[in-house]
């Protein structure tokens, strides 16, 4: 079969400023049949907009075509695989959107009285029950708006529990493979970060942990499977080491797509964890939200959860604000409700076995990619991977080509890049997470592109280093673009 490579639509697009010509307008109106009004007199001088200097003068169809063409340059999960590791960029089933747009849910207002909010409250209660079943925990808050916000909520809960027990303690242990939000969370919650070096398999070093834990350690924050995509086989033992010294085990649940329906954190010693609804439970993400970061806890932390909490009075739902030990609100109202609706729709549309299948397929897809690519890219940790796989650019670096160059070349093949240079314990990391939603054909296209690039690195490294070649702009100064964006022509 001929190998199909997606090509970009032409990106030879002018700026609106460049096609502007004096006097062109987006509309043409008949002459007024009433006397013209003096705007400044009617509205007040300060309320009337002055002419904007240099504002482009273009027709309506020029504007529409310009923005429609720009929109086709956008890479999206609806266009093809989005292999960003750690991000779980899975396809978002349309049924979620359908349910989230139901009038009664979409137009629900948080100030509606409880008597008119029973359906919305039942959605939240139902989602809570589903998440408790999936995680094996005892109670959950749906308030946090994303993963990092869930982490902060979780560590504030840890602090509150330890304070209640007499001493909030001072340190939080975080492995060197952790996501950057983990140490940021610990610091914002007022803790010192103690780095724990991973063992040679990339996992928790139990002996190192035992040496590090004392009565001043509040908790350990661990991602499982970790950011190498490897399951922490010793997680229960690690939790035991912490518990023996009165410390807690926090799990960053961003990688729950590898566990749902298979293993429950509540069964392997986790005290508190967050979920990323926009990752595992398929809310569209990227571009800054909205997201959902529910935090699930074991019973000793339940009284501390953010308020209000749902409670049942007779056969009605009510909000309970009478929770004296609560850490307080972490978000206006009840969290990002639309995201909660999507997560419940996703969960119910799959059912228990369907969720389990999704997990198995996510792992199968990542293992398939590993098998196809390991002859071409260096695999620094050989432990069996789960839902994602991390290569390094060691072989390509010998030709002066780094992970960022390979990622840029992937754009020429019509794919969104993988995650570049994370986790930090792998020098020159290529982190790939296909998710369960990709077909074998799509995975083969991605693998073929990466294999072709590995060959190009041998034959023509300079070409790879100057990629992408198919886009309007090739290499941008990413730092200056972020720090000092120039948005005017
Ligand atoms: C995505 C991610 C986070 C942060 O979650 P946000 O929802 O982006 O705030 C934390 N840890 C890991 C491992 C992640 O992949």
C-alpha cells in the first residue's frame, strides 16, 4: 500500500494588514432615511470609539476566508493522533458534548435554588460515586479546576490533617521523575521539597525512601504509573514506609488512563490523589481549559474536604456548609460543571467493562509503538511500559540532531509532535502517548514517520535540524515569542 502522508494546506497567507486597501468596507448599507445622530453628543465623548490608526480595511468575504484558512492550520485531535505524552490527548466522544448541551444542564445557574438544581446535583453525586468506585477511595471533591489545582487542594488537606494531629511537618518527598507541578504545589503549600533519586529501573528507590523519611516528612507525591510510563510495583511498600512514620502518600493521578478498571489507588496504599478529568475522562483540553481536577481521599481526610459538600436529606440533595474542619472553598460554586457532565457521560457511555477495555487498549497501543520504534530510537529504561513510552535522542544526538529537531520534522509529516524533553531524568526525551482512541492504521502512520525521520537523521541531519519545511514560519524564537509577543503589525 502506498504510504499516505498528510500534507498541510498552503500556509502562504497574507496578514489582513497586507491586503487592506483604503475605503474597502465589510458592509454596504442604504442611505439613512432618518436624520444622522451626533454620537458624541448622544453618548458622551468618552464613550465613542475613535478611529483606530492603521486598522485594516477589507471586505467581509476577505475576513471570513482569511480566518477560515487560518483555522485549517490548527492541529486537533479531530484531525489525527496527538501523541503528547503525559497529556492523554484522547478523542473526545461527541456524546459527551451532546449531553453537556442539554438545556437543563447547559443553562443551569449556580444561584438557582436547590429545589431547582436537583438534577445537576444528582449528576455530581453520580460522578462522585463513579470516581470512588474507580479509585477505591472513600470521599471525593469535584471542586478543583485542573490537575495542578487538585494537587494544591490535596496537599492543603494533608497539611490540615497533620495540623489537626499536632504538627504540619516541614518536608515533602518528590521523585526526580515528577511533573513540575508537584514541587510547585509543595512549595506553594509551604513545604520544602526533598528530591528522591529514582532507582536504575526508573522507579521509587525503597532504600533511599526509607533513609529520607522521618517525623518531619508530611507526605510523598508520586505519579503512578510514573512519568516513564512504568508502573511502580513497590508502591504499597513505599506507602508502608511513609505510614510507619505518620506521613501520607499523595498520588498524582494524571496517568490514571493506565489504571482505570484494572487497579485502584485506594487498594495500594494511597491516602489522597487527584484525577485529571480533561485527560482520563475525555474533556477537550489544551489552550488553557476549562478542566476538572477532583481530589479523592481516604476516610481520615473526609471532614477536611472543601465546602460545600453534597448531602442527602430525605430524597432530596442539599448543600452542606456546616463543616467546621473544612479547608474552605478552593473554587467558586461547585467546580467546572460542564466538565463534570462530560466525565459522567464518558463513564456511563463506556460502562465498567468499556472503561477497562479503554485502559487495555491504551496500554496495547503504547506497547505497539514501543515495539515498532525501539530498533530506531534509544530506550533508556527497559521496564515494561504501560500507556506511554519514553525514548531518548541518544542515537540521533551523535549526528547533532536533538529531540526538538525530530519533533519539528514530525510536523512536516502532518503530525503533532510528542512531548519534548520530559521527564527530565531522560536526557533528550521523546515521550509518546497514543491513547486508546488510535487505530492501528494511525499508529502505523506515526511510527512510519518517526522511522523515516530516524533514517533522515543518518543521511541528511542538516535537513532535519532546519525542519519544519512545510510551514509558513520554520523556527521561531520560542522564548522571546512567549515573553515579548509582538501582536501588532
Ligand atoms: C498534566 C499533568 C499535571 C497537571 O495537570 P493540569 O490539569 O495540567 O493542571 C500534573 N502531573 C502530571 C504527571 C501531568 O501529566
